[in-house]
C-alpha cells in the first residue's frame, strides 16, 4: 500500500508537468485547429532559459534563496519562451491560416526541428547537469515525499487556478472561447481575432516554460533533444483527455503520469512509454474523441 | 492570406521610413530571442560544472544582420517584387520575366568558360593560390556548373515541360553512367572514375531515391486517401528488420525477402489500420505517431531478437539475381565472372538501379491504382468521407487497402535500406524520419508524383550538399562544421518553402476521374478532406 501511494505521488508529479505542457497543445488546437508540433521544443527552450538564468544567478550572487531563484528563473523563462512562441506564430503559422490543414502542421514540424537544432548549435549537444537546488525529503508514514515534488504540485495547482480564472472569468477568456466556437462571428462582433490567437500562444508558452523550469529542477539535467519525448507525451495526454478541452488536458496529463509511474513500478521500466501509447490507442478505440472531448458533429 | 494588421498605417509612410521602423522592431525581437542563447553559452569546466561563456560580439553581429536583412527586404525587396508583378502583368510575361532576366546568353558563356577553366586547372589550384582560395574557387566552379545547367534547362523549358516524365526517367537511368564517364575523363582512368563516382551515386543518387520511394509510398496514404500518417517510418523499420534478421540468421536471399518484407509491412499496416479506422483527423495522426514510437521502443528493448540499440550488423549484400555476388572473396564475384578489375563501385551502381526500379514500380503502381476503383475510392475518401459512405463505398476496406499498400512500399524501401547499409539500428527509425517524409509529400504538393520527386531532390539533395561546404572553415575558423547546421537549415527550409508555396511545388490537382471534359482544378479552390 505504501509502495502504491509512493508511486501515486510520483505519478502526480510527472502528470503535473505533462498537464502543464498539454494545456498549450489543447488551447492552440481548440482555437485554430492545428497541432503545434513545436510546443515540445518550446518547453525545452523554457528549460534552457531557466538553466541560463540559474547560471547567471549563480555567478552574480554568492547565494540566493531557493524560492527567489526559482521565481526569477520561472519569470524569465516565461517571458523568453512567450516571445519565442509569439514570433513563431507570427512568422510560421499566421500566413498559413486559411490555407489547407497540413500546411501549418508542416511549418510546425519545421519549426520544431529548427528550434532543437538552434539550441544544439548555440548551446552544444551535451547534457547540461545542474547541482540540486532543493534536496529536502520528508517522511510521512513511511512515504518519502521530496520538497521538489511538493513545489511542483503546488505551482501547478496555483497556475491551473489562475488559468481557470483567466479563461472563465475575464473578457480575454471570453474572447478566446468565442474564437474557439466561431472565429468569423467573433471577428464580426469586435473581437480582435489575431490578438486573441497571439495571446493564446503566449499563454501556452508561459505554461510550457513553467513546466520546463520545474522539469529542470526535478531532474537536474536538460539537453537539446529533451523536448521531443515530453512533447509527445503531453500531446498524447491532450488527445487522451479530448483535444480542445482544458480539464481534459490536465486529466490526460495526470493519467499518463500515473500510467507511467505505475507501469515502471510494477512491470518493466523499459516498456513504460509503450504502455502509455498503447493505452492511448485502446482508449481512443472506445472513446474516439477522448475522455472529455465532445464528439465532432458533422453537418453535411 | 492573412492581411497584416498594420497595413493602413503602412501605406502612409514611405518604404524607407517603414523599413527603418520594421528593422528596429526586428532588431528588438531578435535581441530578445537570442540574448540568452547566443549571447551566453553553457560550457562544462574541468570539474564538470556548468559555467557561462560570453559571446556578446556574436550576438551583436546576429542582431545587426537581422536588422539589415529586414531593412533591405522592406525598403527594396518588397517594392521590387510589387513592381515586378505590375510589370509582368503589363507585358504578359508573368511567370518568366525574372527568369529570363536571370538566364542570359553572356552570363551563360561566362559560366561555361569559368567552369571549363576551373575544371582544367583544378589539380594545380591549391599549389597556385593556396588551399583557402582554392576552396572558394571550387565553390565558384560548382555554382558555375549549376548555373550553366540551369540555363540549358531554362532554354529547353517548353520541351522539358512537355516530356517531363520520359526525360526524368531517362536522366535517372543515365545518371550513374554519366557520372562514371565524366569522372573517368576527369581522372583519366576508368578505375579513378568508378572510385570517384561512389559519392555521387551513393550519397546523392541512392539517398535521394530512397526518400523519393518512401515519399511516394506515403503519398498513397496521405496524398490519395487523405489519412494523416505520422508514423510511416514504422513500416520502413519493419521492412528493414525483416530483411536484417531473416537475412543474417537464416541466410535467405534478398530476392525472397524483399516480397516478404513488403508483405510483413503490409500486415502491420492492416494491424495498425484496424483500431484507427474509427478515428478522424488529428486523432488518427497521434495514434499513428504512437504506433511508430511503439515499434521503435520495442526494437530498442526486445534485446534477445533485435540486439537492442546496438542494432543488427553483418546483413548480407544483395546478389545479382543469384548469378553474381558483390563480395570480392566469393568465387562468382562480379569482377571474376565478367573479368574486370575489382571495385566497390559496382555494388553501389547496382543498388542505384535497384532502388530506381523499386521507386519506379511504386510510381507505376500508384498511377495504375488511381485509375482503378480502389484508387478512385481513395480520392473520393480524401475529398468527402460522408459522401463516400452515402454512395456505398466501403470506407473500412478503402482505408485498410490504402494503409496496406503504403506500408508495403515502406517495407520494400526498408529491406533495401538494410541491404544498402549492412547495418540497422533503431536510431534510423526516429520520428524525425517520418516528419521528413511527410514534409516531402506535402512540399511536393500532395498527390503529385513529380512534385514529390522534386521536393525530395531539393530537400535531401540540398542538405547533402551542405556537407560539401568545407571551404566555409576558412571564413569561420577551423572549429566550424557545416554539418552541424544541416538540420537547422533543413527545418528553416521546410518553413520557408511552405510559406512560399503553401500548396507544394506542383500546386494544381487534377482529379483522375472526370465527367465529359478534363478540367484542371486550381489549387486555390480545392479543399482537403477532413479524414
């Protein structure tokens, strides 16, 4: 039982990171109906930005409180990553809006290749390890919970609450939901569609940057190619939860996190990704539009 | 096309003023983008800790270059193109005017003379002007040759356009012979020519043709049936491992295993097809992607059979239909049978013709299938699935046949790949490969075989050509490796080509089945299916 709860906590941590990335996928899909393949690499760029900021802080000051350091890393990473995603949307996706469906997908894949190779060229191909930032581990009834995991879950919960408020209670969120339903009608009613889409990309990137910072803190290492696997997992999570649905993305992220940690705990660690992907396929056979997704109504 | 929001303001300012403003914006944005990643570099010191190295000079250079590029594009590039368009409309020279100004007789003569002189003195050049300058001159020589060839193509464009397929096939068939002849004359010995041809036949010819074949295979699934498949490389992997394992463990011949590999890949295609039949659009995309990853992960982890990440080596070579082999130690080695000197080029040339034959088979089958009921059903499925079902087309079998046929050609290509490399490992079957193949299909204009071949030539040949740019070392220093930038440029080229030609290189689509008269459907009117 203890072992199970332990794995549950590990899964929750992992799932939080996936959920944060998955929201970016699902929001962009919801509003313009494209798979933003570069999102995984945006996450990686966020982690690298946090890494560079961490090193700058380390070289400028003798010691910085961990909370302050994390906060600065997160904020700089969010700003920088948002700038990346905003630029990418403007350069690579906006001119192709209204073109056929696969065109933005191809530019997204191109951007994904370009981003990861840009980081490889400028920062070098090796793994970048950092000294552990937070190492405290609590022992609660025989279950060890590290402070890192607590930070991840709390930050994720706070961000999700903020995000929920933004989407459901502000005029910006209303504009986003309107664009999601009918872009043309929203434009006719005075919503600045281009701006709303840009902000959606910025929000997705900011969440991915937080996920990147947390990933760096949790694992203590990042490499230029680390965007792909979490990106695909998060995309899987978004589809599993029903793409376009925000609670679905979080739910899917947590599910993938649980599946992974449970599978590696009880079966074999080698096949944890195979398990996650197979469960995706099985779920989609029975629920073709994901767990919380609305079935697409087709009008002829 | 989306109209930029600031267009009303832009018409007031003069181009130079506007360019100045835009350049400042571009500079600010690129400064923000690059300050952390180009301005600083994370390096490991001796005790393996990360430290920061500063590169502010490089950062300033990049930002200034971005600003200049943006400035000249807005101030001179855009007005020039707009004027060009007006002039073209006025003179009726619409597509050809820029090209006819670019390809002119005097320039052609200069290019030919330059190329001939540089080729004639190429061996004496390094001694004459030093190795650095010789590198530039070699680059200049390549440019002159390419320009001269382009001029010839431009001059005969009407003829080429009319007989494109025949000429293309003839060029492909003659390519290795031409390479060997030209290089033999150049090196003044046939053996030298054969040895020199290795790079051209193998790195360019075979490499590009493998991608052409894969893209033509994927075209059946994506271009004809309209099913977005992001895991095509899985079938390539199945074919490659089928030949690698059966060939190296049981010693079966390539000619038996080629159909077997195709059949196995097709079987896996059907296996994947069944669960995903109910899925649409992007759900299908993610499941195929997941399937590709599952196959790769199984190949990595099932160590007893696949030898894990270390891969399978010692895969037997293809034989010349069992009559001759390409191992110089065998009694029926091609050199001994035909009584010619020993060279590794024979095998490469043979492989070139083999992959050419396989690729042409793919094209032939595709064009034939398109005229058969099943091909028409694919195209109908792509255009409108609901209409298809209401007309009584069995969408299940239609999708399954598309998956199976596409997968079969992927399997053929995989078996060929294993035979060519002599070694396979899961490294070769990552998602990036699927993405590249899909990009070639879309960049070529989905459904168009010629466009896809051109796209493969440009994208794969272009990145291969980057390996040749060693002379850049003399500009950027000895540490500079152009290969590092290969995939960065590839990704950017994907974006740029897509923005420039969103419908692909061949942008118009002709339905195979038509009523009464043949009408080309303009690209801007066709809408992709949802499936």
